[in-house]
């Protein structure tokens, strides 16, 4: 199911879900399932 790829390829933002206003919205970081074996922190 490649709905995200189809959504992006269609370039029609009205077909996507609702968005939240950016007032105070901050991306802290991703959270992945432990079974993926990804590191908790990324070092630069």
C-alpha cells in the first residue's frame, strides 16, 4: 500500500488529512519501535 507515494505524486494537498497550525509546534524527534533496532540518540 503506497498511499503516501500516490498522495505526494498527485501534488494535491486537499487529498491529505488535516494539518495543525504551526503555532508553537516543534519536532522533538522520531520514535521508532524497538524491534527496528535503531539507536535512541543520534550523535553528530
